[in-house]
C-alpha cells in the first residue's frame, strides 16, 4: 500500500510590509547646461533631446515594477523627466519641495569653470558639511530636507514603491545618509543624468541601498512579484 502524498505547502507570501518601502531616486535627464553651469532653482531650464530620451528610458526600465506613487521636484527638468513614467503608469505626479535642487544662492547660474577657480570650491568638494552657499542653503540643510522628505514618503506609502524625481546633490546626500557615509565624503558618490538609485526601508532595520547610479538594467527585479 502506497502512502498518500501530502499536499504541497503553499509558497510563502512576503507581505509588502516585510518587503519594506522601496524609494527610487531618479536624477532628471540632461539639459543644455548639464556639467557646465550651476542652474540651481532658476526656472525655465528644460531637458535636451538627450535628456528626453533618458526620461523615456527610465519609464522603460520601470516596466513590471508595481509603482504606487510618483513625486517630483517642482523644477521643469525634473517634471519633464517624470512625464513618460506618468504616461506609462497612469499615476499622477505630486510636487514635493523636499526633492528640490540645493539652493545655490548667489552662485545660481554661474559657470562651473569659474566657480572651480574660487578657494571656496575646495570646501564644497572636500568639507561640504562646513559650507553654506552665499545667500543660499548649506549642505547639511539640504541633506536634512531630502532625508525628511524620504521619511515622510515611506510613512505615507508603507510597503509600497515610490519613484522620486530629483537632482544630483540631494540624491547624493540621501544615498550618503542611507549608507551611513559622512556628508564630507558625499562628493565621492556619482549620480548621472537619468540614473536610478534605490533604497529599501524595512521597519526596525537600517535602510538598505540596493543600487546607486544605475542607468541600464530593468528595475522589475527590485520587488518580488
């Protein structure tokens, strides 16, 4: 007599809460002045053709990832980067001032080559925690702002996937905070136009940085289906 085969146990289901809240930080695509000018929060700067293609690529890479919410810096170049993702997901994009570019104050609109010749530029590069932009924001203030925004978003979308369109320096500061890296070393982190960095937050645990400055692979594998 053959013993009956016991029924197969169902596969364990991982709740969204156990998977944690996944925040994707997307740097806006290229603009005509990327790498040459410090645009800051000045209005009227739009994506170049290459930047528009990078925005489409972000939307392509998100295919298959169950996105719950979209947030963007209010600046045009970030909102334009979000547009293809809005179209693909059908989600509304919410503006969040916590994702804004650093306020560069009197340096806004200056050529980077001119700024690099100033003695203060060495402080920006090597001791940013001690620097405040003239009539603008300090790096610690910028980091506190974006970290606070991320905390608010993870609480508002617990267990979900949130895509945030922002800028290079705030994303670098956010990644440094999640890694436990001192702010004075955050300039070592590279955040390219159109890149995606991913941070996972599970209640009771330190944040986990899943990727930094990613520009190629599909993103669906970041979340178990």
